[in-house]
C-alpha cells in the first residue's frame, strides 16, 4: 500500500512538472493565438461596416469627380453599381476607360480592374488585381494593408483606402 502511494505521489510530481513545462514553453504561443483569434473576430464583426463606408466614400468621390469634369472635353459617363452585397462595380466610358469590381470577402478587399487611356477596351483582357487585407489593431479598430507588398501601405480609414482605389483606377 505504501508503495502504491509512493507511485501515485511520484506520478503527480511528474504531471506537475510536465504541466509546468507546457505552461512555460507554450505561454507565448497560446497568447499570440488568443490575440490572433480576437483580432480575427474583430475583423469579422466590423469588416462589413468598413466596406460599406468604403463604398459610400467611393460613390461620393466619383460623384464629385463627375461634377468637376462636367462640360469638359474629357467628361464621360461614369457608373457606380452595387450588384450584390459585398460588391461594387465602377465603370467609365473613356479617357480613361475603366471597368472595375471591388469585392469584400472575409478579411480581403479585392479590386479587380481593367483600364485604358482611350475609348474603351475589352473588360476581359489585361485585368489586374489589387488586394488589401483587413486587420485589427490593438485598439480593435480596423485598418487595411496592401496584401502582397513588401512594405505594405496602411490605410487607417475607409476614406484613405477609397482615395487609393480611385488613384489606382483613374490616376496616372
């Protein structure tokens, strides 16, 4: 009986030591995982609102651009459509011709576009993509970063990202 208690005590000491090693060696990884899960939940919770603000700003900026070009030789029809939730389509007939679709899925905002300096083109040819990833900061505020850039640009507000998208589509 004494031997059984001794084995049990030794087993408990061994379990205590193993648990301490696990706590010690995996604490940082567990904390990092917890932070990642928290930030992913923030992105999931606030991502749609960020995209809605982005699309609202894009619509306002395109309306302002349309007004500024009205009556000018470079004026052309520009359309902004929202064919479905999480998607915005921007087109311009000429100077420059633009065909773009901006979509939001999960933590990604994707700008898929084609453009030419002249009078239209084939919207299926020469398409390019620009992806931004939504992230949450330590204060649980969302921001977007270029997904594949070595030194990604950071956009702290939907308005900043809208400006970058318009530069991408209409800038030179």
